[in-house]
C-alpha cells in the first residue's frame, strides 16, 4: 500500500512539474541578440559593409532594433551618416539613410528635439577610459511583415571614412507586451 501511495504522489508531482515547465516556456520572451563587429584601424571606410542579422521570428511580437558603437572620446564629426539596408527572408530589400548624433552638442540638440516632440530621447552615452559607448534606438514597435531572419547591412554614407569608430553593433530585442 505504501508503494502505491508513493507512486501516485510521484505521478502527481511529475504532472505538476510538467505543467509548471510548460507554463514557463509559453511565457518566455525571446532573448535579445547582440552582434558587434570590431573595425580595423578604428575606421569605417566608404567601401566597408557590415552585416548583421535580426531574428524577427514571431508575427505577433513587436521588436526594437538599436545600433551601438564604441568611439574615441573626441570625434571630428558631429553626426555619422549611415546607409541601412534591411533584407527580408524573401529577398525584398528596404533601404534608408540615417544620421546619428555624436558629439555633446548634437546629442543635446537631439535630446531636446525629442523632448520637444513628446518623445523619449533614444540615445545612451556611457563614457569610459577608452572612449564612449553609444547606443541609438534605430526602430521600436517593429511588427515584421515577414517572419524569419532579416539581414541588416550598414555602410558609410559619406565621401570620407568615418574615423574614431572602434566597433559597431546591432541589438535586436522583443518588446514586452503590456
């Protein structure tokens, strides 16, 4: 009789554990992906193209994509002009030019303009001994028109190389549904 009670209790515990595991897995948000490319000579040349991937896997999920960089403390340009090309899993391409504020004055002006427009400033600057770590929100609330692995290409959109850039990266995260 004692073995029979233990067997029934073990089955109930096993079923409870499986139920808790299934509930936990169904609530799990996809982990953010961080990709970083180190640039030789601390420079993005006009001929360089950096390739990243953004896993936009769920049709019902909204995503945010940020661009991150480590730079020298002093930069020659107040803005970087970059060309972004997003290629859907089907091969359809979307392309645009963006400008990222770099120096203190352009970052302050950008933040002021965001606040004036009722938006949260979408830039983070962390100063370290070796340079500045910057993160710019590229897009938020992305609802993929195609799910799958999107290819993101970033390249210089200026006549001269972008110097003072140690590395450039992409961060893709699923936004929390509220």
